[in-house]
């Protein structure tokens, strides 16, 4: 795992954007794995700004999102489909036929999961996967206890995740209890992974990621077994991590 330590959220977002843009500009054909949530918003803002200022094109880029709530249609304001449209897709020139997000309204959700993994494979896999991290170590919506062998699947969200995501809803009772998520195995197949973390709420998660054991009880710990992971984290998120050099091994 490599670490890029940055000062704050803004610098994390810009460094992540520069990292992504270097791939977008030099590849003929690029498949990105994308995340939602608070963490990548600044990254997406920086990409949009660059698109307006420098005209970087995404015509050759495809994307697969990590997850979606079950029961919300793609146009629901809290769906991840809507989030991606509002926070990135509608502002750049990526073609909508090249953007993929699992459907939380599919009539046969198991089939939707199988097809999602098949579709990723048919694109030759994900070249660069962007990840945030939950305070309990989840990546995508793979909550503690998820098998490291899991493919895209349906999950029941942990209470801590419902609480964390309630900020986007009128009340916690409105947060969907289930989601469809790329599995740990699906994520680990990505050729390269960029994990972003900012702020105090990620301190414990980063400490466990760096200093803890590799265990299904802390899903992100599997990233220690991936050959090409870069963590971009700010000073606050890294405040509890001892021996930062461990990250640059
Ligand atoms: C989002 C996702 C989640 C988030 C994580 C952190 O697509 O897969 O794993 O990355 O919950 O969320 P934020 O960034 O809101 O702290």
C-alpha cells in the first residue's frame, strides 16, 4: 500500500483528481470504478472544474459504481444513480450508455448482481477503483463479516451505516435497510485502487487498516493483499496511525 498524506479535504480531492486525470488523459480506453458519499464529492468537483477549464474528455471512459440502495428508483434524490448524475455525470462528456450503476429496483435482484459482475468482466475489469471507507471498515456496502470471496450481492446495512447515512434523509427510518454492492472479490479484481479518507470520523478506520489484522470483521483490511493500492488521506484521518511508513511498503 502506498500513502499520499495531504493536509486537508481540499488537498485530498485535488490530489485524487490529478491522479485520476493522469489516467483519463493517457488511456485510450479506461474503466473507472466510482464511489458515492461525502468523500469523493470534492474529487468530482475538481474533475468538473478541469473539464470546463481544460476540456478533458471522457468519451473513452466507462464507469461502474460500487453500490445502490434497494428500493430507490434511479431518479430518487437519495439514490446513488441520482447522486452520480448530479455530482459528476451531467457536468462532463461521459456517455450515459457507458455509466453503470446496479439497479436497486430490478425485478430480480439476484440476477442483477450476476449480470453486474459479468458486465464488469466484459469490459476487461476495472482499471482504477475509487473507494471511500466506512468508520466500521466497510468498502462499498460490504459490512463487517462479509466474505472476502463475495461477488456483487445484496446486503443488509449495519446500524452504524444507517446512522451515518441518515444525514442525507429526513429521518433514519427513511434510509433503505438493504443495498446492492460490488463484493469484496469484485473490488479486489480491480487493477488499481485509490482509497480516499478525510477527517476525524475516519481515524479509527485508518488505524485498523494500517495496524490491524486482515480479517473479514474489517472488510477494508483485504486491501493489504492487493498489489496496487494508493491511500490518499489527510492529517486528521491519519492522526491515530502510528508508523506511517508501514503504509509505504
Ligand atoms: C459509497 C460507498 C461507501 C462509502 C463509505 C464512506 O459508494 O461505497 O463505502 O465510501 O460509506 O462514506 P462517506 O464518504 O460519506 O464517509
